[in-house]
C-alpha cells in the first residue's frame, strides 16, 4: 500500500516536516512493509518558506523587521530566479506579525501592527524582485494591513496607521492621501497574497469576529475592531475610487466598491493584511493551492492509495482555504481516500463528508491528552498514527 503523508504544521508545536515524519514513523510501526511518502505543506502561514524552498530551491536573505509590538526581530526572504529571468521573492508574513512573537500576557490585536510586512515587501523589491508572493497566516495583528501600508509610504501623521487596528476608527481621507501614489509605484511588481483562509475582511467569519479572540481580544474589543476596520475600509477604498472602480466593476455587478473589495475571499487573512494588499493591487490566491502546485501535490496524490493530512486543530477554519481542504480537493478528483489526523477535531461527520474527507482522528480529546500532546508532540502524534494504521493498512 502506498500512503502519502501531507500535513500542515501543527500550531506552534510541530513544523510540517516534523509532523510528516511523525506520521510516517508511526504508520511504519504498524505496517513496516508499506510504501510511505511525505509531502509537507503550508497554507501561507508558519512554514511557508521552508516548504517552498524544499521544492523550489532559491536563496535565503536575512534581515530584521518590526514585530507586532514594534521591536526588531529577525526575518528572511526567499529569492527564486525564474526560467524567464524574473526574480520572485517569497515572504512569510508570520516572521513579522506572527502570534509567537507576542508573549501571551501582551496579546492585544487592537494595538499590534503589520508594519514589518511592509518592510519585508520593500526589501524584496529592493532585492530586484519582479514578483512578490506574501504568505499570510498565523498573525497577532488585526489592522487590515494599515501598518504595512505605512511602511510602504502611506505616511499618515501621529502614527495612526501603525498603532494597531483599534485606532483605525479615526482615520481620515487626508491620512490616506498617499495611498494611490504608493499603489501606482508598485505597478511594475506582480504582487500576490497567498492567504491561509478564504474569509472576508468584515462580518461573522471576518478578521475581527472570527479571529481576533484567538489573538487576545475580548468580545468588546472584537466589536471595536469590526467597527474600526469597517471605517478604515470605507476611507481607503474612497482614496482609490478613481483607480479601483473599473477593476471591481469588471468582476462584480452588484454592491459598493467597499463591499466588493472587503468581501474578497482572503481579504480577512492575517488580520486583514489580505485587504491591505488588495488595496495595493495584489491578487489574492489560496496559499494552500499555491504551495500544492509548487510541490506537485496533484501528481503525488494520483500515485498513492491513501492520503493522510493533518494540522493542529481541525475546525471550521480548516474548510476555508486551509491545507486539509486543498488536499481533499485534489484527492477527490482522482478518487483517492483522504483521512485527517489532527491535534484536535471539532468538525462533524456531515462537514467531513462534504469536504471529501473519509475520516478524522484526534490526537487529543480531553484536557489530560491535550497536556500530554503539548509535552511530547512528536511522540503522541507518532502513537496516534500507529493506531490509525491498524484500521487502514492492508
């Protein structure tokens, strides 16, 4: 039996490479004679560059950028030379705005900034990149990319764009007067946002309501952020009205320009940085699909009998542009069954079936098991894979 291990990273406990290795080793304990292959994946969040570099090669360039709290932190760019001579820079936004960069006691998405992402983009352009791909995910921010815009030249007074999403309710048209010029200055760059989720900027599953609480926001702060980002979106789109109206009307027949831009799938990724990149003319694409194409996932899936994917928590977000959904989509086309082994599972059987998944197995199902998994993530995942293999191996 040929089995492909194609997981994402498991939160902050295991990289995709480590998870794939643990799944493989556990499976082989039960079925030592089977052909087990690994294909670590990413959705644009943590691990994006490692996964791409393993398939594309390229040069890593080290630099320092602003963290969500404004400190200087290390980051890297991945530069890849194309066959046509075009240099592509891949950016992992979590290097600059990742949740891991903010101690738990200081997590407050009303104050954290995406400024470091703008610094990474600027460095990529200065390195001669004609194409810049920004992987979005795992953020501690919720500022709709306002800090990123400031780093790229939208210099509003009093730091209104770099003080976090909570202050965006006071943004004025004058504050964004330079936005159109910054967008125009990037016309020669093919800017791509590789989003980890396909959610919009605003609404029940948007950046604030859907994700701010896991970044430290209280319910009241999440509501405040929703209002502030809605105001910022209105002012920002107004500042670009002469530029973006024709593009938006070509792709949608109803709704205001603000609604259409903010409602794009992926606009709410990384606390709304997807929206900020869209303001600059970026194309928003699913990060999981971009990585899957780069590593040749479709061909790998077609050559096996079973696919095992996974991530830290398999929940509603997983079905909105994450790795699990991308793997299931490709496997379904070639009628290869896909199962999920995740740290925790909260998706029901109906949702599982609708996504084209055959089964899902949790590593930890209670507080004691969760604590054990956090203490020994490799060992617990390995043992769960060993158990699952007893059901699936031939």
